C-alpha cells in the first residue's frame, strides 16, 4: 500500500465531515424526540442469523421521522410492493400518521 501524506487541508476536510455527521445525528435525535419516539422503540429488532434486523414498524417510523426525499421514496416503494398499506397511518403518532397518509393520497408527493 502506498504511503499517503495528509496535509492541513485534508485534516480540515475530515474535521468538517465529522462535524456534519454530528450535527445530522443531533437533528435526527431532536426530530425523534419531537415525534415522541423513545430510545427503546428504536431498539426493535428481529434476529436474522448472525445479525439483528430492525423491525418493519420501526423502519417505517424512522423513515416517517426523517422524511427526506430518499425516505419518502423508500416508503413509496414499500407501499408499491405491498409491505405497508392504508391501515398503517393509525399505527403512528399524529404527525407521522399524517405524513404516511400524504404518501398514500399522492404517491408523487
């Protein structure tokens, strides 16, 4: 493996990237708390061989909480393949249920 030399600008970029991740995690934590999602709810997993996999309910809840374009796309895909349907909005706190209903009402929204 070749020797890699880092200069000050490389270190600055790394520090900046770490800070951006820290800020994103703080925003996500704040959003989860505002939505009434507790830490114990985010530990919902199902055993799958050597790995634990987050439950579908918890995954959908996380996607509704974040609600970025990629999350809405993932939710629309889950609706399209029948993993989740119009019975799901009532499973979530009011704001998350409204978000889910918006996706059902307007698949492009």
